[in-house]
C-alpha cells in the first residue's frame, strides 16, 4: 500500500486480476494537496485516462479537491485485453468489486470515503461500487449511466461496430489506447452479446446509501432519461438529484462542461448537510 502523500502524480500500479498481473495507469489531478478531499473518475466504455482531456482537472480545481483518473485494464496505457478473452455480462460488477478496490488499496485510499464521478459504463461501475462498499463512498456523480439494456443503446453500439470496420474510428481510438482493438472489442462484443440483453443493476442500485447526482443529456444516443429516472425511483427522496441537459448527447462533460461543473460543485457542497439531515 502507498501513502498518497508520497504518490507520484502519474504512473502505473500492478494489480492481480483476471488470472494475471496487470498494470493500470493513473494520474493525480486537481490541487496538489494530499489533505484535500478526493474524487475518482471512472471512464466510459471506449474511454481512458487521456480521453477525459482536461475535464477532471477543471472539476477538481473548481471543487478545491484532488482527483484520481485511471484507465481500466484493456484501456489506455493499461494492460490490453488478450485477443481471445471475451468479457461476460458481469464485467462491470467485476470492475466495481475487484479492480477498483485493488487500485484504491494500492494507492493508499482504502480508509477514506471518496466521491466517484462515473461516465456511461463508468457510471454503472461507480453505482455498483457504492452499493457493494457503502462505507467507502461519500457521494456519486454519474453521467449517462446504464442500469439496464435499451434497444436504443444496442442500435447505437451496432452502428459503432460498423464504423469501426469501415471508417477511421480505429485510428482515432489509437491516439488514446495502446491497443485500440482491446478497448473496442471488449466493450462492443459484450454489449452486443445476446446474453447481455437481460443485464440489469436496479436491485444493486437500491443498496446505494450516499448522495447521488445523476446526469443525462436529452440527445443521448446511448440511453434515455429512463436510466437516471430509475435511480430516483430506487432511492429515497432527497438522496438523488437529476440533471437533464439540453443540447447534450452521451458525454455531458464534453457537451456541457460548464453547466455540469457548476451543478456538481453546488451538489457536493450541499450533499453533506443533506446526508446528515437524512441520517
């Protein structure tokens, strides 16, 4: 375990996962103060540390916090997925319950409640982690999370598969992933697997105990408002706030960064008082 006060600003940690030793890239962003509160950023299904660009840093500075950004195994500069490996429908559960806890332990963060900011698959992973380890999570911001599989999502992922085969999408992803096939196939193959159609984490979401800000764009091609509305239906009134953004697709942090940062800062500053009142 590493003392976060002496951790490098960026680098790699080694994790034992999926039957082998794997490296995971990480970077600290935001304020350079180990005593500051911390927020961990969990990327989308085709994302990576680099694909966030400067948004995590901007949000962390606005909060006056330190942020941790990392690439899950198979993404970015982390260890690629073996070509023959196919993920199973529980792949997000495993990321939430096996990979993320190891990473936090390695970086000396196991003993302190953290905020999680998750986008798309990363939002689902954040919800699953908060449900499994309620004592570890102080609050959640989830943007375009998936709770269940929608026909809209499957259709858009099928379009992405066609684009990967026929356009320069692979070359674009290669800017952010050492092995773009690892990143794309891991995400695309499981989402289009017939066994994945029944995937649903609504029961797990009902176990979340921390404040949640759930965000969705009105123009999201990968999910409808039903995704975040189900979070509000599953949790007590006052624990969840919904932010529905106009002129916004699947990536609120790219399409509406200022509106998102302003709302997150406001929500975080109010959340402890609300959590105390609810308790």
